[in-house]
C-alpha cells in the first residue's frame, strides 16, 4: 500500500468514527448539547487550531480541511459583494451518516470547526450556511469579511 492509499484509508476510518459518534449522540438525545458545547470550545481555540493546521487565510480553512480530511470537496471563490463563497458537492461523512439514518453531522464536525478557524483568523468574519449536503444537493456557505 502506498502513502496515498494509507492516507485515504485513515480518512475513511476517521469519517466512519465521526459518523458513529453522531449516530450515538443522536440516539442518546444529546447531539444538540454536544454540538453547542463543542462550538463554544472551538471558538475559543479557533486561531490555535488554524495555526496547528497551517491555515493562514479564511479561504484556506475550507480548502485545507478538504485536503487534510478528504471528506468534503470544498472549493472557494471570491463573492461579488465581498468576502467569498465556499461550496461542496460531495462529503464522505454526510454520505455515511445518511446511510446509517443518523442526524446531520454538518455543524458538529465540519461547519463549526471551520467557522472557528475563520473567525480565529479574522474575528469580524461571518458565516452564513445557505445549504448543506445533508438536506440539499450541495453545501454552500457565504463568508462575509468586512
């Protein structure tokens, strides 16, 4: 097995573990509480998390996450009104969770960690989730960076 195959196996294993956690949190009725608690923790550590992952720009919070975790295929583009939009048409975690009949993992394991890093790098940035793959055809996030 070469390095790329090892990496992909680790990414799939990681996504499967996250999917199982969401399923179990949902069954226990604590997903919303865990998501809220983790959101607060991540906001406090967003800048440090970005630095640890080598992320230096808000856009890179999306693209580097895609490269490292191999989950959502995030792409980013400048928005006409300023800031940028990020989108994904595939997400391994979302597919696994849907197949298992579990609740949405989007906030807990993707959007909130990315938002924390974006705001850790640029505190006045605001993310607006327009659509997720769990509920729609794609993920779409608008990031306003005044």
